[in-house]
C-alpha cells in the first residue's frame, strides 16, 4: 500500500509508511533480510521524491554499507544502490531541472531503478511500447 501511495503522488505519506515498515521488518525479519533492504531502498526513494534529498542520501549511504557488508560489494543489489546514490549526488550538483527529484533513466543508460519497491537491474535497451498504447 505504501508503494502505491507514493506512485499516486503522495511521496511524503509513502515515506512515513515505509519508515514504519522498515522498523517492523528489521524487528521481524532482521536488518540484513533482502526484503528489509528493499524496504529501506523504497524509503530512500520516497524521501527523495518528497524533497528530502539529504535524508534520502543518508538512508541510501547507510544502505550501501549494509548491502556491501551483507551481500558483498559485487552483488547486484549493492551495485544498484551505488548507481542510484551516484545519480542522486550528481543531480544535487547540477542545475535543478523539472522533475529533478525523479530517477531519470534515458533509453539504453546503465542505471538501476526501483520498481514496485525492489531494486531492479537496468533494462536491455529501450522498452517497446505495448500494443494499443
């Protein structure tokens, strides 16, 4: 539900929901569970989309340390977090553009994204339109 709140444009409420969810998941599943790490990534995403860039970068920086420690430095999750963090840091130093809070992914660009609360690998080339769209 938190994910859909954010996707519907209510990033601040989604971030608050994910903050509570992360606390519960850490207690029940443990801080190193992949599901917990994904929830932390979603928390960072919606903090970023809500305009709380400093908080989002801090969350993602801590998440990167934990991913590298628990999963290894070359694990796809750790690499995806690193790419997102690098992208956000680069965006902070550039001139603000419309929708700068969103993760941009030009066609063919090798950048991880968050999809439905999970980190995903970059797509293989530009996506094809659906029939009838």
